[in-house]
């Protein structure tokens, strides 16, 4: 679909500094921008500048709307945790009627429930983690096994990685001192390592306490970001699987904290955090 310059409305939002261009896409069944066009919009010098573009679409009967996301390299991702919190505020701004004080959103991770809290934060039921190698996907271990503290050679060093899929794929590496990790050297090497056929989001995490995890993020298709919501859920799950944290913890990202809980009864992750509007404009 093509648009005359200055005719496509957008609103920019951010969640802990993970920033997105949001577009009301209910006029069409497919995103109105291609991946390449989205990449151009995300360019921080020649475009609006963002980590990704998120489209609000009309949804199936049992959801209030749908979400699709392109990273700033133009690749499409299945899910976006910080972005879905931004989308909740965007939907309210558009006057979309929701469900029970929040919204049901159709995503690549299934239909997810989101609640807008009185203090402006958003609580998202992120669904269950997928843990088998075949579900990540990765070839690091046999398909039917979980990937917990698996050995992987990257950049000439041997690392221990735990993998979690939250609709999108994540690798979590626990380190003793986060400040010593060269994110710009090892992030890209993990992202495109041969063991990850769909690439991978990578999170280097330091355990401050069993209820406080500190993280650096290298995102698939976006590089270093200030926060990753799906990644924060993956870090909490990985920490529990490695006996390093409780099932509820603060995950501290460079852009700020997210409250993450892995519910033992439902096996679902709950993520709570902020989202703020930055400005609106026309592309
Ligand atoms: N930052 C997002 C994740 C965006 C997609 C990710 N880069 C991928 O390609 O899977 C989040 O907050 O989850």
C-alpha cells in the first residue's frame, strides 16, 4: 500500500525507553508498511527513529484487536512485551472499547490479556514459556530437551546459555559482573549463531538477589535496546530454572524495572510496567 507523504498518522510511544512507532492499521488486513518501509521509519537520522513499528489491526471475534511488529531492521517478530503495553495506551487513546477494563490482544504468542492499572502502568499476561529446543528454536541440544545452562562457544569463549520462547526466541546468559560484558562484540555473534535458525534475542544477566535481576539486552533485529519485555520474562524463567531466583522478581533493564511473576498455578508469565506517549505525527 502506498501513501502520499504526510498522510499516514502515527503515534510514538516508549516502554522503559524501548520505543515504537504505532499505527492504527484497522483499515487493512495486512500492515500498511512493508518491512523495508518500517526500517526507514525507524532510522534515527533519516526517519522518525524507533526500535520498531507496531500495527494495531482488527482482530478475530474473541479479541479486541491484533498486533504485529517489525523490528528496526525490517524483520517481523512474533511478540513485543514493551510494545503491547504501549499498544494498550494507544487503543485507549483511539477510544477502542475493551474487555473488563483492559484488552484482549491477538499476537504471535496467542491471545493475551492486558490490564491498564490506575497508576498508568500496564499488566500483561504474557502466556506460558516454551522451553523445548524445538520450540525456541535451537539445535544446541536434542529437539525434545530443555536448554538450561547449555554450553555454547561464541566469539572464542565458552558460555552457558538458557533458552526460552515467549512467542519470540531468547537466550539468557548469567554472568558474575554485567559491567565486564562487551555487549556490542558478543550480542551480534549470539544473534546470528548457527545454533539459532530464526536468530535470537540475547540477554546477559547478573543476579543481584533472588528477587532482583540486572540485564543488558541485545535484540534480534534491533540490536542494543534499553529494555525488552519478552526478554525480561525469559530472564526470570531462566533464573528460576537455574535455581537463581524466586518466581517473582524485579528485572532491572537499562531503561528501568519491570515486575515479572511466573505463576505456578497457570504456568503463565505476568509482566507489569510503564508505557508513555511521546508525540504524534504524519509519515
Ligand atoms: N523489545 C521487544 C521485542 C521486540 C522483538 C524482538 N526484537 C524479536 O525480534 O523477537 C519486547 O519488549 O519484547
